[in-house]
């Protein structure tokens, strides 16, 4: 009897199955309560399906407020039926951009080893490119107009990083689709080489006791030497972005040299130089702001590393790129994530010394106004300072980390905001 009662109680606690799926017809605000005056909880973009659990009345929407899965309310006036289920945004586009190692040849010849869409890895939510050098970015009214041989109707803005919805094959070649239906030939756009790097899942591959995780970040590879000295011969190299295990204590009093156990083979140790060749994890206690048992992000500007931690435990470690310094320094301190968005445009302030405009930067989470964690497609220098103050992540890392940090994106939502009922994860920058 007790077992039956427990089962009935558990079933009663389960949320009801979504009655329907809808999509927004406009860029639509999601409210924390069924009222147009309630605080902002998130945003929906047109065409993305979301699950609706019911409808309630409330001021500001005569048609009633849809109760969204994810604890928010949207006015029925701007919702229409959609096919479910609601996927978590961003949805990734199967497309094979160049890899960093192909950059020089691609820049000079325009050719790289491109996999067909059916075999391409889906890395990013858009195809990213720009008008540059001989890539002139001619815009055609549609794929049909391009295939027919009609003349271009426009040209991409020079200086902007453009996001395309995907690729379409035509008899004249592949074109990239823009939101208004116009297209640009894929061979007339410089496609950004995208880093396939992903960090270290320390739960799946734990670090032995007495060792520290590290990454080779020197582009030519981390140099392994038989002795802890710059005069010692380089015996081997560890490829750029590869993992290493170091002794937990330095091999020289100044902390410059670190031993790599078995680095030159079983029983043969190697030595590597910190700062010029490797980035290593530097342990530090969790700040008091971290709630017990909650995941949080620890960012080390000196080492250009970010760690997902659970309390004191290391869960995941990866290379990042923080601000280049001076006016572009990433601010130090302990923060909470303010929001999370599937993507967002980024632009320099008016009159900025370095102007930029980037369409649809993927996986964005602000920890301070104008400072965010976000995915990067336009460089691959993770482990090196490279940003205007944001914390740059490789695409795979951005997707992995933000899926585990709060506020989390409910399926189908484009943006979600932290609030007292849904506080953001702690981010420490040190």
C-alpha cells in the first residue's frame, strides 16, 4: 500500500504533458507573470516552436497568456500553431567550413577540403563569412535568380562578419541563404575557418592524484626537453591544443619548468616551459558566493583557462581567450550570469577606436553589461588573449558549458534572463 501511495504521489508531481506547440510570429517578450507589466523572463524568435501547458487570463493580452514550458508567459495574440517538439536553440547547420590548418591555402587559392552537407559536422547555428580580398560577396535576389543567371542586386557590407542560414545547391554552384531570401555564392564569400577544439571532460577522463591538467597552446606545439632548461635539446613536441599531465609541483624554484611524467616514453620524463608552451590548471578555493552543490565557472586570465566546477571539484577544463588588456581587459571579480541567448549581434560603440560588427554570435551569456561568455568562429587562438573583454570559447566548448550553466534556455526560447527565482550561475574571473 505504501508503495502504491508513493507511486501515485510521484505521478501527481510530474508536470502535465504539453497540450500543444506554438511559434511566435514576431520577436516576442516572455513575461515572468501573466501581465504585460511583469518583468521580462525571456524572448522568443519567429518560427521557433515552444511547448504550451495551458492558457490563463491576465492584463495586457485579451487573447489570454500562454503558459510556456520553462516558466514564462507569452501573449496568445502573437502565437500560431507549430509542429513539435520544441528543440533547444540554437539548432546547428550541417556545413563544413575550413579548418585552421587549411587557412593559408584557402586564403591564397579559395579552395579547401569541403565535405558535402550530408557528411558535414554541425558545428554552428549559421554559416559565417565576409567580403574580403577577392571574395566580393555579390548578392542575388534568390537561389532561382542566381541559377537563372540574373545579375546581382547588392553586395555584402565590407567589414562585417555575416551569418547565413545555410547552404543551397544550384546548377551554378552552392549559394548561402540570407534571412530575406537573397543568396550569395559560397565561392564569393570568405568562409571563416572554425576550430574543432573541445576541452577536457574531467569526469569522463579524470586526472590522477599528484598531477595537473594542462594544454599545449603554442601554435607550433609544446616543446618537450630532457632537462628543465631552455638550453636543453627539444626532443619532441606536443601538438597545439593537445592535453598534457604535469606534476602537481614545479620542477624549478621559479615555477617556469614543469615535469611531464613519461613525456618521452614509459619511464622517461620530459620538461616543458610554462607561459610559452603550456597552460596549466592553477588550483584556487571556491569563492563564498558559490551555492553548495551548484556548478560554477572559474576563469583564470593568466593561464587563459576556464573550468566548470562543482564546489571545489573540477568537472571540465578548457582554453579560452580573454581581453587583450588595457581598455580591453576582461574585468576581474565574482559575478553571476545575467542571461543566456542562442545568438546575438555584437557591435562596437559609436566612435570606438576599433570598429566591429558581428552578426549572430553564437551561445552568449553576459556576466556584466557588454561582457559575456560566447562562442567564437572568427579566430582559433584559444589559450591566447584575443578579445575586446569578453570570454571567447571554441564552438563545442560554448555549447557544452552553457548547457550546464544557469539561467538555462528552455526548449524553443531564444533568450532567458536571470531573476530572483532563477539566479544565474557564479562566474569568477581571476
